[in-house]
C-alpha cells in the first residue's frame, strides 16, 4: 500500500516512468511517506544512509557506476543543505542525481516550526531544475503537479545531465498508507539531440487525426516557415494565427470552434505544437480537452510549455526542421494519409472555409471592427509592418490582416505596445502601422515625446471611451462597476498628445470620416508620424463583433 498523499504518489509513479530505479533514503518523519513509497514501489531499490551529506555522495557514486539517475531522499530543514557538496560536484560532473526533500506546507515556513526553513532556491546555482510539488485539490492542480515533476525529470537529462531538486510539501497526518496502486501518470519524454526525429514524422502522418498547431513565432522564423505551413495545409489540419505566419490568409479557427464545440470528430489524436502563445482562448480550451494519444512540443529550449495540458514529448530542434521534415515526407509519397485522416482534414477545411467566407461577406456597421477591416483592406497588399496592441486590437487584426502581426503577447500586458512600435519603426525604412486601443495608448503616450525616430510610424487609436473588451465578457454586465472601474470609462482624446509631440492628427466619428482617415494614413505621402483616432461606441463595438460570430 502507498501513501494517501497524491503529490507523493504522482512523484513515485513518474520516477518509475522515467526509468529511475535506485534511491538513497535518509531517516526523518516528514519524509517518511516518501521513503515508504520508494521502498514499496516495485522495481525501486533503496538503501538507507543516516548522514545526508554522505547520502548525497553515495547517490553520486551510484549514478556514476550505473550511468543512471539516482534519488537521494531527505527530510525537511537543514537536511537539504547538507546535500550541497555532492550537488555541486554532480553539477560540474554532469551527473543526474535527484534530490527529493520533504517540506512543511508553505503556510508554516517562517513560523517557528521545527525543522522548517525556506527550501526552494537553497542551492539555486547548481540545479538543472528546481520544483515544488503542490498537494492537489482538483484536476488542474493534478496536471500542475504532474507537469512540474516531468519538467524536473526532463531537465535532469538536458545538456549532458545534472542534479535536480524536487521539493514535496506534506501536510499532516503523514502516515496514512491506504492507496492500493500508484496512479498511471503522463510521462513527458525529452528528445534533446537538436534534430527532428524522423520517426515522429511518420507517426504523425499515419495517425488518424493529425493536427499541427502554430503559436507565436518571431517574424524571421515565420517568414521561413510560412511556405511550409501553406503546403501542409493542403494535406493536414493546421491551426495557425497571424502571429505565426507571413503573407498567409487568416485561419479562422477561433470562430470555427464555436460550432465545433466538443464534437469528437474534430478532436485530434496526434498534435504537433510549435511556437509560443496562442491568442485564441477557445483554441486553448479545445486543445486542453482533446486528450490525444501523442502531443509533441517543438522548441529550441527544451522547456515544457504545455499549452494543451496534454504534452507527451518535447523535441529540442528548430521549428523549421520539423516542418520541412513533414513536407518532404508528404511530397515524397513515402507516406500516404489514411482515409480517416483525409476525412478529418475535410471536416476542418469545411469549417474553416465557411468562416473565411463569413468574414469576407460580413459588413460590420461603423465600429472598431469596421476600422480594422478597412485598414487591412488597404494594407494587405502593401510592403509594411503591422504592430498590434493586445486585447480587442489583436483579435480584430487576426480576422483581416494577411501580414505577420507583431504583438507583445508574452504576458499580454497593455503597457509598452506604443513604445515597442516606436522602437520598431525607428529601425525600418517602410511604413509601420500600430493599431492600439485607447487605454493602451494613453498608458504609453510617453512613447511619442521621446527622441526616437518616428518618421514611418502610422497609428490607429481605437477609442471607445474605455476598455471595450470588457463589454464582451459574459456576466460582467451584471456588475454596476464595470464601466467606471473595470473598463475605466473616460473622455480623453489623443488630439492634445499629438499637438504636443508633433504628430499629425485626424479623427473619425462616422463611416465617411473613417474612409477619409484610412485613405490619409495609408497613402504613404507623409514624411512624419500620423495618428488616426477612431471614436466608436463600446456597446456597438461589442454588438457588431457578437453579430459577426452569430452570423448564419
């Protein structure tokens, strides 16, 4: 029987799944449930060493002799610090030892409890990875606990190998051993040879429902892979945003997912995920509920970025290599997609084409949606660059722009979007458009009075008197504080800012003025920065976007 502590059982199961078979355990009450599990686990061999300093060196010696990772398990408090000399030695020798430390719950740290001290970051300079496993209370925390343990055990094998620290807070009671079997845990494999494994290409293409998902990419990378993405779209389902491509038509999967919902026929059984973040919340929710047999993340860092919450493998290689391998295999004819895979792509193609047509024929009334549409209609054929701010601006840009969209999507903040566009434009000899909401603009208006060159900058400020996206969040309308506090309703205009900073200014408050303003800002005749402020009504903005999504 195993401990009733779920984080301990998850860790034990994953140690076995990652091929760890040897442990050195030290006496202690707080780590007793971990020690019990290690001794109870079938296939795990344990030895007991009282002195933690010596125990860690014993683990080092075992790992050297076996050529395998070895656990050293210690109790809470100063026991962990006693492993330092062996950890430092393992770091410089690239020997994979796993220091598992028991700990009290975080609420007890610094509260004069026995054998209690801050145990994270104790040996920070010498860990390949350090994690602390939460005691799970729901499915998300279980996934988090699993992910953290996988991250540490994958990092242990990277860059030639090295020591990792897995801290395990344990609440009382400690000694209930009532679990009959260890859980079956998702093991994440790390392929760190900096080459795309050819066997994964074949696995992906012979699967029944293969799907490629492309998150945000640097423009230089997006430019290199856009051709491969277009070729792959002809054979497999590809979901990519405008943050990930250059010159490709928008892929309307965010809208398509409204109708797809939870239908099993649209869920992939094999996902390859490349790039960084996705803007679409619907896509993230959909992918997290797919539960594919395989989900491979491709990046150059080996970091376990589990957007889908279903990752099974992390491959360390350039994304171009992965996409080129898929294209070459498809075009060689060596692997033929099965009937089920072709039908899967056909279903998705119909859904995406349907929304591409909807987007093309839907004519929004005067609103932010109209403004972004008109701008993109004029700029899609131009040699230019598009900088979009977060929130509504980038979501509207995704609908209409065929350009690569630059957007500070790493943490999705409203600060700095204008400054980023200014810095970008100062280094370009072609027009740079910045589409930005009012709150983001006023927050970052200092970007306009600095001495950085703005000659090629063209700004479209979408001003609906506050944070317009808050009018699209279901349920928030019930709060009487939505407008005044949450969306920060205001009556400010960019006109005075432009007058103070030498930026040419026009305003639009109706469709005719918008047409004139878009023509003015896209003509390319000006020799200095231009700003078009588009005044709209937040309720109408929300209504038009909702009407588009409900179009039959």
